[in-house]
C-alpha cells in the first residue's frame, strides 16, 4: 500500500474514531439531561409540588454529578484503561437493574418524616445508579479519547461541546416533543432503551482507548506543559469561572419570573443559553475568543447593572437580560476554556468545574433564600461578574481600590433625592445617568481598569445592602418573594407579580371586605353566597393567601385551609399586616404541606365544598389538575358536594384540561369567566374565572340555573393525568 493510501486509511480511521466518541458523549449527555425532568415529573404526585422538593432534587443531581466526576478522576488517575473498562461496564450492567425507571415499591411517603430526607432517598433508590453512571461519562470518555490516538487526542476538550449539545437537545426535546406526544411511562421505556444502547458504545470507546494507549502524549501549544502541576490558584479560578454563569443563570431566571411572571419555558430559555455557551466556546477553532468577547462584555454588564435598579417588566427587558447573560456566560466559559490544563489533568478540571457550578446552584437555591430577604443574590453575582473585565493585574492595587471606592460614591449621586440637579429626574433617567458616568469612567480609566471595576462592584454592593423598595414587608421563602405594600389606601400582598389579596386600610380593626379575586362581585364569592353554599357544613380551601376567603365563613361552618408555604401562613396570621384571619378566621383549621399529599392522608375527611385556589399564579402546580387529583377531590366530597377551581391565569386556559376531566368523570361542569368585557370593575375588584364541578345538576344548586355560569365547553385537548400532562396544550 502506498504512503498516500496509508494516509487516506489513517484519516478514515481517525474520522471514525472522532465519530464514535462524539456520538457516545452526545448520547450520554442526552440521556443525562433527559432523566432529570423525566424522573422529577414521574415522582411529583408521590412527593408533592413544593419548591423545596424541586430544590432538593436539583441538590441530589448536582451532588451525584460531582460524585460521578470524582469517580472518573480517581479511575483515570489510579487504574489502567483495561480495568477502567471492566469497572465502568460492570456499573452499567448493574444500573440496568434499575430500569425501567419507576417509584420503588419499597418507598412510601411518610408525613411524619422530613420531606427533604425522603426526597433524597427516593431519588437515590429510583434513579441514583443510572444517573451516577451517566454523570461520570463526560470526563471519562474524554480521558479515553486522549489515549485513543485519534485526531487532536492531546486536546480532547472539543468533545465537551458535543456533550453540551446533547444536553441542550434533551432540554428542549423533553417539554417541546416528548411530553406533548408521550406519557411518562412511554418516555421512561424509550429512555431505558437509549441507556441499553449506550452500553456497547461505551465499550467500543473504551476498547479504542485500550488499543492505542498513549499516556504521555505531547502537549498542544494551547495547553499547559505536561510537567506543570495543578496549583490551588488554578483550582480556585476554575471553580470561580464555573460558579459565575451557574449563579447568574439562576439569578436572571428568578428576576424574570419575579418581574414578568412565570410564563411557559421561563426556566428553559436561560438554561438552554447556558448550555449553548459551552457548545460555542469549548473549541480552539471557535471565533468567540476572550479578546473579542471582552469588547462587548462591558455593555452586557451595564445592562444587568441597569436591571438591578429597575424591574424587567416587559418582553424587551426580558430579551435584554437574556442577551446580556448570554454574553457574560460566553466570556466566563471562554476564559475557563483558555485556562484548561494539559489533557492529563482533564478529569480534575471537570471535577472542579462541577463543584463550581454546583456551588452556584447551592448559593442561589439554598443559601440566598435563608440569608437574604430580597433577590440580593442578583447584585452580588453581577458584581462578581464584573471581575471578568480584569484581563491583567493592577499596577498599584491600594491606590486603584481607593479610587474605585471614591468613584462609586460619585456614581451614586444621581440616585439620591437630596442632590438638586437630579431631584426632578425620573428613576429611569437617574439610573441611565449613573450608568453613563460609569461607562465614561471605564473609557477614561481603561489602563487603570480596576478603578471602574471596583466602582461598579461597590455600587452593586451598596445598593444590594441599602437599596430597598418602599414596602411594609419584603421577605422571601423557597416559594418566592413576599411583598406587602401600601398604595392609595390599599394594602396589597403579592408573591412575585401576582397579587394574592388586598385590604382597605380604613377597614383595619373591623371585618374587612375581600378584594381582587375574592371580591364580593366575583364568581368565587358568588358561588359561596348561594343558599346551597350557606347550608354547607364542611368547607375546604387549597391555598390560603391572606385569608380573605375566611370572611365568607358562617358561624355554623367548619373551614379547613391547605397551604404549602409557612411564610404565607405567617403573613395571613399577622394582625399588623392584615385583619382577615383575626376578624374572620380565628377558628379555621390550617394544614401545612402539599395539599394533594395531605388530602391523601385524610381518608375520613368529607367536604360539602372544596375550593382549589392554587392556580391564580402564572406558575401552576400541574399535579393538582390531573385525573388522579380530581378523583381524590371527588373522594373527599360528600355525594352532593361542590368542587370549585379558581383558574385565573395570564398564560394558560385551565378550563381546557378541566373540560376533559369533567367528561371523563361524568361530572356536571359550569364556568363563569368574569373578564374585562363585563361591567367596569370598581377599585379593588378584578377579572377572574372559576369552574364548578359536581356529580349532578342538583349538586350544583343555584349555579346550574344562574345565566352567568355557563356549561363548560366540549373537550378540545386530552385531559391531564399523572402519566401524561401536556402543559403547553393549555396555552392561550
């Protein structure tokens, strides 16, 4: 065979080698990211929809991911390739015993035990081993490719881009394709098939590394010399650069959810952009170099600084925040890629990255709600991102730090009311003036870049500590922000962008009038004011709010409220904030926890009226609107009981799945959609929609003949079940 023919064959083999490893790592990442929403969706009815459950699930996945990376690092460092293959394939075969994914028969929810502990144990039993195997694959496959002798084997980091592309595809495919078309059980079977197929692909990849073991490949000119040892400073830099985009992604998502609402895919879009940054910059050939990104990085930072002082209350603001986040994440990940070590240290690099990313999740999801009473993590993280502007060390550190602090005080002047020049400016004009001064300082002090950088960080820190909205109460829990504010004689309670109740200030100390969704003119109040409702003895309400509905109770009635958030209970019971509970609800019974879980344990409880008031927020708990949930509600109703769903929502028409449920269960259904076309609303009143369900027209009582309550339309979409609930099908 001629030399040219040998070269052709060599290139073909090299191409097949790249294809094998790329497809393997892509498939592994696809399965890894698919299983997270899949299993969480699968166990939601058993464990409940509390935010703490989602937080705990993410903590489990991040912890196991770190464990998988640590396992890959130890294998790569201490075991020869032959033994690595044996151990890892053995774990793959062992993980097959957990398929198809399901809630283990040995697990059962115990209301007397901590939910966090039970959630961690459920995930460990149900998905722990398959997820652990998948978690180790990304660094392990790349370390195997380094030994394979394939093209660019000395710098296999390009495979990480393929890994994140697989993650991105899974992230988008689950809500947009898999969930609308298939049930959870069918998706689980398909995922299991994919996991089985991955096994031979891993074996072939390992054998390719075994066939051309090359432990001492020469270093690429773009990486560290192989003789260099990893220093603590390098580890800290990698962790910091991984922490920033992870934390910033959660900050931006939370701020958008708070300012604009939890509209569909609000979590998916920032996460998709986050993954896309790895795909775009984890390659030597990427045109997005750190130098080029440094040119646009200041504009992205200024945009996010602007939204520290202003809410992102429009789609334009939402888009601007996403673009700014995307640029900053690109810059951080590109700097991280440029700081990568020689491929011999690949596994410790990824292990450190995973720890940094997990710390971002822990900081935002666990630490921040405990330590901060507002979204203080947003200015803190943006302030840390400003350090990305420092491409080189300071020449005179003490002097530039002092100048930066002085400059920050000067920059804050446009925000202060006592400054005569800015007293008549609007808030927008003041913020823009401050940012223009900051941009000017950055241009003038470009060679002393630490000065404007420290000034910007100081501004963010000062505003994060002292800047506060004018509110009676500003607090938070794992379920979001809680704001109580006074405005023109009204005291309003809101959770994010949704108002959950209000009270006239001049009614304090007396029996108050329920307002907004609970106004006496609204459908919820009208349904509770009928003679049929007046004769009811047992009434249950899922969702407490500020306790406004207690003022529709009668002395001979027994009312029960189900509330998942202790902070809501504290606000409702505080007479210094609202009087509803003090004046009307002293004798009601409160049940804390996920309503479906609590109701399942109350086998002897029967209600005459059950109100589902958990859907007036833009983010809806789907597991409370499935067939299994509706069957539970009907089981907790007396034969002539009435089920009321409050379904006011900006983004979803929840009458669509309820229509199918009513038909499936043979229920009579009515709806009153009191929209903006009705009589103009008085102050403190608002549009709302309520669906009434009962076993017969007689059980509906006066609602069956009231012209405002019209029959619910014929089903247009499949009803939701615990196995298959297409949330996007109910979009308006």
